[in-house]
C-alpha cells in the first residue's frame, strides 16, 4: 500500500497532472456551473418540456372545441347553458351540487 501511495504521489507531484487535477476539481465541484447545478437544470428543463407538451395538448383540445362551437348556433347555446348557466327568459334553472 505504501508503495502504491508513493507512486501515486510521484504522479500527482508532476505540475501538469496537478494543474489538471485542480482544474477538474474546480470545474466539477466548485465552479459556478458544477455538476450539481447542471443536473438540477436538466431536471428543470425536462419538467418544463413536459409542461409545454401538456399546454400544447390543451391548446389543441380547446381549438377543436372552438371549431365545433362556432360551427353551429345550437352547439354554442348548449355550451353556454352548461358552463355559464345561461337561460332563456321563460326558463328557470336549478343547480344541484354535491356536498362532498
């Protein structure tokens, strides 16, 4: 073991190897853009990409719904009645909600 350490020390004592090791240590662990920061940013980017794909899917669904609504007056009236509780003048609306 002592022999291995002495060989290792001879290698590390070389100024080029020492400078390379210090350079690697600084940029891998101590620098502003270290491995931990890069890993966190990759996860954040993946989360944002997933969110963007969900938003694009919602936009697609909403555009399909808009096309179907503006296609006919009956569909637009049914949507207004269901979502905004709109009514005609001679109608009464009763809303029943569960208390769960």
